[in-house]
């Protein structure tokens, strides 16, 4: 289980778990102990949820190394792109852009690639 607490507005924690049989992204609300399965069949054992700074969306790399965005208000999922294994994601401070670092087991010089997608 990988836990990423970052929703400071509502106090939710996003985490990856196989508690329902397959790896997916879950939300946990510590105030009342409520767990909610955010994805079904999209997560992978290596998925790490990245909260947007405005606490509205969660980005993660899922099955097949596909980048997904989940809106935690509407629960809509958007498939963004398929990327290389061992890549990392990060949000811009205004929550409008998502950056990725393309990586490998042996990082090469100049392996950082920044992409911007208006959300």
C-alpha cells in the first residue's frame, strides 16, 4: 500500500491498494474512517496517486503505464497518455499543468522531459 496524504482541504488521503482484489486508487477520510474505491481496473501495484494542489484531481500512472486523471468531485477519469516505465508525475502550483519525468533503471543525462497539458 502506498499512501499520499495531500488533500488539505477535505483531509482525504489517496492510496493504492489491492483490498478489492486488484490494485486501484482509494480515498480514505480519517475523520470517520471511510474508505472509497476511486478507480476500478485502472491502477497497478506501482501506481502512486499525485494530488493536484487545489485538491480536486488525482493523477497516477496505471495499468499499461497510462497516465490517468481522476476528478474527485465528478469521479470522471481521463486517459492522458501512455508513457515509459519508471516515470514520475508532478503538478504545477496552479493545478493547470502536469509534468512528467521520464525515467529508467539507469537514468541517462538529459532524461528529464517536461510536457504541459492544459487541464
